[in-house]
C-alpha cells in the first residue's frame, strides 16, 4: 500500500536526518515512499491492461473468422427517375465493420403511377426546391444615451418650429440678465423693505384673484391658489410685524383677523374645508406669533372666543370635523400653556367665564355635527364630546387650587349639563348614540362629584369598582359607550392612585397586608382582571383582553413588591418574593378551571419560571444555604410550585413545558449550589468533591427523565414526553460541560488519600463515560460517529488522568508547564500506546475494522510523538522507557493482529 510505504519512508527519513533537518527528512521520506507506492501500483495496473487488450484481440479475430456477413445486394435503380444511376460495383464491407444501413424508402408521391419504364428526360441534375424563408424581423435601433438625447432635444428646439422667435427669446434672456447685473452693480435695485413686502402682498392678492376666477372651472386649482395666497399674506403680515417692525401690533392683528374672516367666508361660499382650516390655523397662531409679551389674557381669550364663535357658526352650516378639531386643539392647548405660565388666583374671576364659554362651545359643536349627518343615526364626534370635559375639568381643578367643594360643585354642574343633553337628544331617534354618550359622561361626572370630597386613594378605589360595574353593564346590554366609559374610569382610577402618592408615601411602614395601600392596590388589580374576564366572556377584543389582564397582573405584582419591600427584612427578600410567586401561581391554578379562563395559565407559568433567578439570588451570601432558616422554606415552596403545574394540563397550556423545565433547572441549580456550600465551606472538602456535588442534582433529574419518565415528569408525566427530549438535551449539555470542566481540576481528594481512578473526581468522570456509553447503546448509530466521539472523549480522559497522576504522585505542578516534564510526556506515550494496542487487538479479535483503524491511528500518533517530542528526552530514563515500551507494544501487535480484519460482505 502507498500509505504504508509513505509512513515507512517518513520514519526512515526522520531517523536518518540530523536534528536540525528532521522535519525535512520526515517530509522527504514520506514523499519518496508515497511516490514509490504509486509507481508500483501503476506498473501493476499497466500489466493487467495489456493482458486484457490481448484477450480482446483474440476474441475479435475468432468471431470474424466464424461468421462473415454476405455481400449486400445492389440497390434497385428507378430508371424513370431522372438524374439517378445504379451503382455497378459496390465494395464489400469490412469483416469487423457493422452492416451497412439500408437506403431509406422512397416516399409515396415519388413512386410512378403505373409500372413500366418511362422515357428519360435530358436533365443534368435535379435542382433542389427553393426554400422560402420568412423575412427576418428588423432589429430595433438602440436607445441613445442621455447625453445624445439632450443634444437631439436642443437641436430640435433650435432648428425646428418658429426658429427666429426661439432665438429671440434666448437673446432677450441674456440681455435682461445682463441688464439686471448692471443695475445691481450700480445700486439701482436697492428697494425699501416696505415696497418689497407690498410687492409680495400685491402678488399674493393677484394670485388670490386668479384663484377666485379659476375656482368655478377648475375647483382644485383655484382653491389651491387661494390657500397659497392667504398663507403668503399671513406670512407677510407676520414678517412685517415681527422681523422688520413695519407694522404695529394692533394693525397686524386686525389684518390677520380680516384675512381669517375672509378665508372663512370664501371657504363656506365655495364649500372648501381645507381653506377654512388653513385660515383658522393662522388665526389661532396669530396671538402667539404677534404677541408683545404684555400678558393681556382678557384680550387673548376674547379673540379666541370670537374665533370659536366663528367655528360654531360654521359648524351650524357645515359638518367640517377637521375645523372643529383645529379649534378644539388650539383653544385648550394654548389656554393650558397660558394657565401653567401666567395664572394666579386673583385672575379667577376673569378666566373662569372663558373656560365655561369654551366648554359650552365644544360640547355644543358635537351636537351640531350629529344633526348635520345624513345617516339615520347621527355620528358622534367622540373626540370633542369626551375630550372637552376631560381637558376642561383638569383646568378647572387648576383654577380652584384644591377647593374640593368647588370641584364637587363643578362636577355636579357638568353632570347636569350632560344629563340634560342626554334627555334632549333622546327625543330624536337620529341622536340615539349621542344620547347614550352624553348619559355615560353624566354618570361619570356624577360619580366623580362624590369622591372629590374624599382622598385620592378612596377616589381611586371608588372609580375602580364603578368602572367594573359599567363594563359589566355595557357588555351585558351591548352598549359600547357604557363599557368604554368603564375602561376610562379604570384608567382614571389608576391615575388617582398615582396622584395619591404625592400626599401618601408608598414607603410608609404600616400593618402587613392590612393597610390602605394594600387594599387600594388589591382593588385596582381586581378591577382590571375582572374587566379582562368580562371581555373574555363576551368574546370582545382579544387585544383589549390581554392589555387589561397584563395591567391587572402589574397591579397585583406591585402589591406584593410593596408589602415585601416595606414591611419585611431585605436580607431574605428573594425568599419572600418566591413565596409571593407561589401564592400567585396557586391562586391562578385554583381559579383557572372553575372560571374557564385559560389565560390564568400565564401567571402560573411565569411565577414558576421566576423561581430560578430568585433561588440564585437567595444564595448570594456565601454563608447561606437552603438548609438554613429561613431559606429552608424554599423546599416546600418548590414542592408547592410543582403541584400548581397540574392545573396547566387541562386545557393544556403552552407555558406548561417552559414552567416545568424551569422548575427542573431551579431544583438542579439551587440544590447544586447548596451542596457546594455545605461541602466546601462547612465540611472543608477538597476540590475533587465539589464538581460531583454541584452536578449531582442535575444528574439525578437527568437519569430519572431518561430511565423513569413517570417519576421524573411528575405531576405532569402524561404531558412530559412532549418536552422530555428538550430537557434531556439541556441537562445533557450541562453535564457534558461540567464533565469537560472537571478534567482541568487538580482533583484533590482530601481528607481521603488520592488514588488513580479511585478518587471522587475521576470516579465521577468515569461514571459520565459509562452513562454516555449506555446512552449510545440504546440508540442507533449506523455511521458510528457517536462511538468515535466517545472514543475521543475516553482518550482525552485517559490523558488528563495520566497528567493528574503525575501531579498528585510525582509532585509536578498542575499548570501548562506540566507538559514540559519528561515523566509526563513518557507517561502519555505509554498510556496512548497501551490504548492503541488495546483498540488494535480488540478490533482484530472482534472483526471491527473501525476499532482496528482507530488503534492503528493512535499508534501512528504515538510514533510521531516519539519522533518529534520524546526524542528530546532519550537521554532520560523516562524517555528511554517510553521508546522501549512502545517498541514492545508494536512487536506484540505485529504478532497478534498484523493486518486489519476483513470487511463484512
């Protein structure tokens, strides 16, 4: 074999060469050996091919002599066909050649109609029939490039059409440009700013007139011109006042009002809401842009009152919702900014009437909008109907500055207004939705009037309870406004609780659980979760169900964290949080089936999964274990969490698999850390005991899931096969990484003496190999890749065990410097040689070629190691022993099993 000659040549080359050229001798010997083997193989193949060629020639000659084919008959000649002559002498075919192909038959139309000779016509040769070819499609001319295209366009513009006029325009353009440049250089174009602004305004007015003239024929074009012109005029007025100080504040303000009024008139006349919106935006921004900083709020709000009156008047005629929203947003936004910056209590009398007026404006406009609709049931502008009181009432709170009686009175007045609106709208069938909406707002403000006399936390509790009631009523009666109002109340209840924190500190210590904060948070959690349940029973929005459920869980979690963080010892917070998680999981598990509420599986699964980080946090101090009080309570908590998983079986929850795997990881890690603390810190055992202790719980759970899944998967053993493989893979990876890490430990076994393979660490590592072998035997491995990996792992363990023995018995350092010691290298060589010989012999005896080749490869590695590594230690006893032992082993192998076993057919 070529590889054998190559290997022998490499050994001879390395041995013959001196130390400085040993690698070159190794490569040269290997190359010469491989080349020699290849030449021998080629020579053998050439000999075989020559024998095959001679045999084939003999067979061909005998076949040709026995059966020669008869000469082919002459083909019959059709004498009536012009231009054809019979062949007189046809050559005989060659003996080895294939029979000549027969001539193709003559087509039917070429045969003569009657038999008999026909007179020959003197035609020299038959001309082939002309073939008519279809005309080729003319090729399309290539598209010119952009540069050529531009040149063609310029050429066409200059030399086609009315050429003189075009040239005249060009010349005129150059002349005007030169004249403008000359005038600018001479200073003739310096125009006062007043004239420039007037010119721009004149151009805008011309544009406006042009737009008015085109509005009838081309409405879109005309309205666009009008809107642009009015915008330009507004900008001119603003620039004249603010930037150039050409206009005073009052004239500028009057001009803006005139422009806004004109835009409104044009918009109504032409039925153009966009024009009205543009004009009113300019009108609302005018006081801000033209402000002199005097702070005259009466003038500001009076002006806004006029604008809102105009919006109200337009709403009486046109259902332009966009214009209504513009007035609403600007009025309350600018009013709110002014109030936050300039309001003082002494201004109440002059500000309150405007707030009431604006409130009435934008409560009445939705009524006009509903009346202007053409549907049988008029549309309700919910933004204005609900947004107006929700913005105006907080402003009223700011004006009254804590006057709870005044606020309660205001709430009653607002409730009365909405109640009256509901009673009035109920008479008109088209305003049914408006009546229901107004009734809902009346109920809300009537409810709001009561808790205003109480504290914020009681307000929060009352709103939460009433919100749930309204949601229940609205869903039961299929009234959308009612249950949406209940949702708004829930949001307001949450806001009220946050507002209560300004006067009621969340961190105040109080009686555990039985205190105002706990009761308030419990009511909020109950309200949000109950709302989610009601929507689930009604089959309403799934997204809304999830949002309500998550917010309710958030309030419940805040309740638990607040009580634990404020009233219990911070040293064991993780344990208390774990108890709260188990309590949450138990409550959810108990209610999931009776309520037929599958979503309760979420808190069960999440609570069990949170036990993993909490268990690790409980042992953040080195002097605590899960066998110490109060951490010993972890064990009943883990047992209780496991029992809660039974509730997730029917109906089966997707979170069951995650929760169960998280529980198994929690027990494995928490138990392993506890055993580590007990053995290392308290029993003072060496490091060889620690890794088995850390991995013992994980190994136990792995074996139970593998061999006894009914026990390892309790209490969800019927569902456990769905994720059993996932757990086995995760646990197997953890054990494998731990097994690999264990090889790099020195493996001290104190207080017991250290013995090779009989120390705790190596027994544990050997047990890992045995378990891996058992697993491989229980699974099919047609390509034996798993066993090959197992053999590599066993060789790795053997190598590290040998090095560890050198460290423990020979006193060598446990560091990378250990590989430079003669004893260590000689021990590795002998161990690898023994392993290779064992694999070689076992492979030969069992007829296992893969095992035999593995042993052969390992012995080859040993030989290479002798040449490149151990030859440096030949002067030492250990190096000599390694050479002698390897040589004897090879002799033994050559005697017992010199060749690989035959392949099984």
